[in-house]
C-alpha cells in the first residue's frame, strides 16, 4: 500500500546551496521538461512526486514524476542537501536550471537550486496494518451465494456432519474480517487469494484471483474513500512504471500498442464521479444497442461499464450511490427515497470496466438490525451486528482485483493471460 494516505505535514524548505535572485522560473510539467528544446540553462519549476532517491558522495539524484509522462525527470542536487525527508512518494516543488544531460538514458536533467517539500510520505509506514485474513470462512461477504463449499475427502468425511460444525467455504472476500480488525488498528489491508464459483468463461472472470482490500475507520464520506482509491491506483501504477519499465514497455510494444498513451491519459487526469442514476440515464440515451437493456435498479453489465468509460473520455470514472436492493446488507443507507440508495462506489477503468468496488459500511445498529432481519440473516451475522454495540465508528473500505489491475496498466485483453495458473470453469490444470 505504498503511496496510500501519505499525510501532508508542515511545508518545509530545503536548499542545495545559496543562489542569487533570478527572474521567476517558468512552471513546466515533467512531460514538457523532458521534451524541451532549450537546454542552455533555462530556469524552470516542476512539481511532482519523488519516484527514487540516490545519494552519492558529491551529488544527490532524484527522479520526479507528476503523472504527465511515463518517464520521470532526473533531478541533480548538491550532496550537502539534507535528504532525510526526500523519500519515495513525497511531493516536492523544485526550481533550477534545465540542462543537457551527460547520461545516455535521458536528454535533459534539472540542476536543482531550490527544493521545497510540500508533503512528506514515509513509504515504510503508510499507516495501514497488514492483516492475514483466513482463506476458510463461514460467511459470504458478497451475499451472492457463489461459493466453493469445503468438505473432507476420503476417509476423513463423516456423513451428516460438518468438519467445522458449520458449513465452511473458500473466501470470496476478507472484508468482514478486516472490519473486525479496523476496530483495533484504524487502517487495515489484506492481499491474498479469493474464490468465486461463478460459471463464467468471460475474459475478465477467474474462479481464483487475488484481491487487495482495505478498511478504514473514521471515514465519513465516499469522497474520502474515493481519494484513497485514486491515490492507490496512481501511486501503485507509478511505482510499477518506475521499477519495471522494461517489462511494461514490452507489453505496451508487442501486446497493446497505444496503451502507453492511454495509461498516461489516466494518470494525469483527475478521476470523474457520476451517480448510478446519472449513469443509467447516459446509457438510456446512448445510440449504441446493448445486449442488456439498461434499467434503474439493475446491475450494470460489462458492456455498460465500458461504454460509460468511453463516454467520459477514457478517464477512470467513479459510479456512486447504487440502489439499496442490488447491494449487500452492510452498505450504508443514504436515506434518500423514493429511489432508495446506499453509499456504494465502483471505479470503472478503460478496457476492463469495474476495477474497484467498495463503500461506506452501515455503522448504525438499528439500521443494520433491520436490514439483517429483512434478509433473514440475523442469526448468522449476530457477531457482525454486535460490532455496532461496542464503540462502533463510521468506516468504509474497498477491494481491487489484482489481475484486472494488471490488465488495465499493461493493456492485456484476457485476464487468463496475467496469472500463471488460471482457474476457471472446466479448467484446473496442475
């Protein structure tokens, strides 16, 4: 979860060496700086996030990116600069001279005269505690019923009995376990395998896949949650691009020509936000003929999701406030009748559709009690209801399918091509 929830602290200034007053520096994006023709010492200013730090005896090298380019701009500073706060993920503003680089790896570099640290980021401690949630579980956190049930094989099987005394399944999500732990550690996450017994042969479904999931206490709005999601997507993408450039370039060159520009477009723009109701109206007015007719109160299909992303200019788009009837019992009631909605959010991305799914959790005891009673789940989830009786706080969380994330940044069309041993209906090799 590096790069997520970096806390903005007091603005600090660092100067590599005293320098005389000059005319105001021209502000350039990293993309424009890399493409600059004038490298005779023009003074410029760039703003962005540090992607790497390398300190030598007489010189300090930084690589800074602002999302406008997949390449980072190399910054050269005096080694006397206090670099302890110049860490991966920190946001900075740098002024200096743009000069021709002696290295063959880049055409230009910025000789820093002044570095202003806007926001620190301790990449080793982003505030999230890693929780190893169980793979064997007795609950269905998605409420969809698409579960793999576990039973002992051979001689271990006892007729008429459950090994655990209750039905047990392979997990579909670690969310409910994370909610328990968020009551102690505030911000928690897990990264592990999840399983869905969905009989689908589509290019974006697997029976076994990996999920990054997080739960955060004291979250009061979807806006707060969406900020974390957007930061996670962008920071992680930039880290992959920084640390694995050859691998990414190989995919972009031979598998998905044009994906480099599409990814750059995603990273440099703010993600958009529309409501579910607005999304349905957009789909109803579309000239495209859909296999599934868009209607309010029905789940969006993949064809709908991809159309909405294109409609929004191929920029990732958050869809918020879904109908209560199509979301799980734990989503927070918006109390907004007559079109009753809950505080749920999905992030749709180009080429894939839904990548993140999440929302605010219902922390109010009586609301949750009524939802469970209507669904006939009170007995099964009494433990979950009890969490609301003892110091419950507003909280929310999300999950991201890791293989779909790889599809998105690499441009791979089939999800089975981004995992070594894909599991799907009628296929479980090795």
